[in-house]
């Protein structure tokens, strides 16, 4: 069985490749998940990597001392590190699968996946034959709200929440954090996938780890440092033995690049890189905002208040259907630009990668918005 989301992406990427091969001109996909050459050049001035270690032996999460893993939790601002554990994985995808397996093996009966969310969560549930239901967050005026009563009425015992809301950069405000705490008080386990959260956006620093609150973190991911990164599941210490046994089966050992990333995260240089990244995003956000002002007639919704790696732009009055692959094909062939569309409730839009070259991004964004205006 193929995965619909990936099949759809493959169609877009094939159209981009065909046009590039034909005319030898790069297509700017504003939603791509890789950073631009100019961003990489910019960040190379800040990143300092000095890790040297054995490249021969296996290293598993449990091979790292508990003191070392406690340092990771401290850097993540975990409120109660003495009662928590840190399971280290090579990628967020591996952590998702390990977490779903944990839910299955511990007899949870129904997972609610609050959307928008990363599509691999649902697919991991299918692999594990674990019941799940996608529940749309309520969206209005650049704010996402958790449907509290629906969750209670439908008897979910675990929720998967992506924070900030997936690909939008919009964090949950204090009113929504209070709702999360109410759900916790109702003994509903909250899995907060914070893999794209910058340090100032972490729910982990505001809600203690407990039997009803786990967090997934990947500190380098929101910086677009993708070849050296790691993923961590932070949860109660009592789950240590179970998770460390199953990680052998589901994930295997850590890679050398993961160990480089862990050491870098614990260094002072990581925060320097965060500051540099935030400055880049801030400058790019200003450019995006300027472009959007040219198109008041299509009623754009996009929250640019928070600094984050991605933004989602919703168009309420687009004159063409944004999900239609033929319209994307026209943009590729005529304007040399592309995007990954998003359909959320009654809204249609696309994701914007803020690590793209600012000039390329604003030019491409203008062409896309002009096409739909």
C-alpha cells in the first residue's frame, strides 16, 4: 500500500525535475524542507563542531551515562529531570515509531492526532495496528484551539499534539496551555511533538513531565541542520527499561552524526547558532510580510508574529484551486516556482520555508500569489 501524501509529493517533484531537465533552470519550491545555499553559507560562519570519538563501536542511548542524558534534559529546560528519562534516537521518525509502540504495548486504546500534524504519526499507527483518529484543531484569526469537549466526549486516552502547530510556527497561547493542563488532569496522556520548536517555544519548559505528558524534541531540526541531529523522547523515568529494550528492535544504535549533534547541543555554540538562525528568520519574515501586502484581495491569513522555521499561508479567496496538480504544473512551467499545498478544514494554502534565499523566496512568493489573486 502506497502513502497518499508521498505519492502526491512525488508528482510535484517529478514535474519540477522534468522542467529543470528540459531547460536547465532551477525551480524554486517555497515549501521544500532543505535550506538554501545562502542560508548554509551564512550558518557555516557560526557553527563550531569539535567532536572526535570512536567511529567503530555501537553506541546506544543506554551507553551514554545517565548524568550525560540529564545534561540534555537540563539544556531542554525539563522541569523535573530527576523523575524523567531521555530516550535518544537517530531521527524524529524513529522516536514516533517507538512512542506509538509504547502506547500499543501499554494498552492505550485510542489516539487522537490533532491536525495539522506530520503524516508519519498516522502511518506509524497503521504499522502498529493501533487505533487513531485525526482531530482538526479549530483555527481562527491566526490562532489554533484545541477542541476540548470533543476530546472528552469521544473518550480518547491519549492525544498527539504538534507544537507549534505543524508547519505554521504558531505556538499555543496561555489559554490553550491551560486546556492541555485540563486534559492532563482528566488523565489523558499528551504526546507533545516539539521537534520543530525553537527553545523559546517549548511546552516542555512550561508543563512538567508526568504519566500524562511526554515530549519529543529535536533541537537542530528548526535550525535546518539536518545531517547532524538527534531526537529525544522525554518521559517518566519508570519507562526506561521498556523503551531501551525496544529501541534495539525499532531503531538500532545512534549514528556518529547523532553523537556530534548531542555534543554540539550541549555546547555554548548551539545557542549562538539559535540566535543566528532567529535573525535570518526575522529578516525573511519581514520580506514575506511586504510581499503579502500586494495582494489584499485574496484575504491572506498568515501569522508572522513568531519567529520560526516555517510559516503557512492560507488564501481565502484564491481564484484557482490550490490543490489542483494542474495549477501547480502551470506555475512550474510558466513561472519556474512550486509549492506543497495544504488543505486544513475550509482553508487551503501552502507552507513557506524561511531558510530559503530571501530574494528567491520573495520572487517566488510574488509569482504564486499573483497566479491565485
